[in-house]
C-alpha cells in the first residue's frame, strides 16, 4: 500500500517548518539523501514505531491572495485536507486562539480525516495552562509541544501513527506492472495516458484504485498486465496561484509509492523545472524504476543533434537519474507512444533482476585488479565478498574489514561496474557496506 501522507497545516508563523525540520532531525528515521537530489523539499519520508509515512510541510506554501489572509489560509487548509490522510493542525500557544485558527478548525471539523491538534511554543510549566483555551476549537485533546527544542515530539508522533489504523489498505495485484505517470500540470499526462490506452490495448476495467479520487486503469499487452495510476487530475479547474501548484506534488508522491515504474513526463519546450526535480528525486529515493519521457517533441525545432543535446541537459539537471532511459514522444500525434509498454516492461525486468553471489564476487575481484581502493590513514580497505539481498530495487551488501574505509567514489565505481556488466537500466541500485564484526554478531 502507499505510505500515509501527513500534512502540517496552520496559519503563518506558528512553527510549521520548525516542526517539520525537528521531526526529521531529532526523532524519526529518515530515508537517506542521495547526492544530487534536490535538498529544497516540502516532503520527507519518515518512520515512527515501525510505521512509515510521508510528512508534508505546508509552511513553504504561503498563498498570495488579493483577498484577506483568512481566505488564503482557508484555501491552504482545504488543499491539505483534499490530499493528506492525516492532518496535524499546528497552533501558537503564546498567541492563543485567533480568528484564523477558528476558521481552519471549522474546515477541519468537516474534513472526515483524522486531525491532531498541536499547540506549539509550550516550553514551561506555567504555559501549560494556556493549552486549555484550545479545547474551544472542538478538535479533541490538544497536545502541547515546543517544536524548537523537541518537547513532546514523541507524544505527537504516537498520536499520528495511531491514526493510520483508520486508513484503508490498498491491495495490489503482484503480477501487474504498476505505472505512475507523473509530472507538472499541463505537461501532457492525460494525453499520454489516453494515447497509451488507445493503441491495441485491451481495457480490463476502470476501478477506484485508492481511498482518494484517483482512477486506476488496467490494460493488457502481449499477455502482460499493466495498471496506469492516474495523477492527471492534479490541476483544479478554478484559477490557481502558482504556489498552490506545489500541492500537485503530494498526489504524485502517493502515485509513486504505489508504482513499480514511474514515467517522469517533461515538457520539451519548458525543459526541467524545480518541481520536476522534486518529483523525480522522490521516485529515485523510493527505489522505483524510472523512464524520462520528453513530451511535445513535435513542437521543437530539430536537427540531427537536438536529441543528444537535450539528453545531455537532462543528465545535467537530473544528475541522480543517470540510469534512466530517455524517450522522446508526442502524446498528441502519438509519435513513439507505442514503444512505452515495452520500455516499461524492460525497466520492470531490470528492477527484478537477481545476480548470483559467485558472479558478483568475480566482478569484485575484477574491479579490485583494475582499480584497487586507495589506502586511508595508512589502512587498506579489504572487500571480502558481495551478495544481492533484495530486488525492486536491487540491493547489494558488500562485506569489508572496515566500512569507514569505503570512500563514496569507490562505491560509485562498484555501482558503475554492476551497471556495465548487468545493465540495471532504469533502476536505482542500493549498495550497503557492512563490517565483518557486524556480520558475526
């Protein structure tokens, strides 16, 4: 199932971003960062009491409005309600209950979603009395916290994961290849989905695929079953301020969680944007197979070297996706769209590939003979053996004498050797270094 999404909402300056950063820094196991992945993010994969979830910081999404601040906050709260599974409503204990707090609470009471009321900036015994005022919001027991110094973070996170039991689990068919078509609004997601389904496909069914409003479309080609996870409805019909567009990231995260292979759609005339980097970075960190799909290629003025130049630009902008194949299409004219299912199937096979330990150890011996690891502080790295521990994505464990001697550049050298020898096109690889003592225990 997809990981639950937890959104932090509240009026400006109550400490939403502080809470988000503190959870990541102090109390929760965060999925490791990969070099080259954008660090400016509004999401964070987290784990508490063996429950994995995705935190969303709405602090960086202040909405510009010609109207009152209240109307802006109202829109922001409604967007979080629409997209999140659990909502943490953050208030300011020092300021007390404001009109804006009351307005958000009114919306949240009708949300039919778990809402956790947190009162921030409560860091002394005397201030504990200020919490009782927040019962007037009608959202149950308020949890007093001090995000700046991590007070009561555990109580808050306990309450968050308790709420997950009410979220309906999604059971996926393991034989189907699940495809998420993601990207910014107006890059052609709907057109691509329609084009893929419109050419010699057997549509099996259209059924609700999540507890949200997305529709999964199942189809078959060459006896292979596929599921297209719909994220095309990300843009709302009403006029949208640019900051609200960032909420479309949230629905993309949910689709990525449920997918095997991600089709990362990029508009050829626009190139790679910051939002593209965020969505693609999440797919990479989540270990999903990825294909870079450059749409609207028919609108580009081209010569014989245009695809090569564009691919080089893609590799520069999305440095962490060097392994992802690139295909140039026009969803409108259906140019090359017929190749998409076969490319998805190929990447899914690469993700599920297993390599025998004996073959891996021969590769390590060859790599050591070609490029021995440099000594560090007079100590020499010794690699004893490597084995594959998992697939989707392929995960390899390398046993050494001292993990601290394994330099990042040498680990990347080993990854490159794996790709040269076995392909693994379209999938990230996880390389874990363990010491001999750790193994013996």
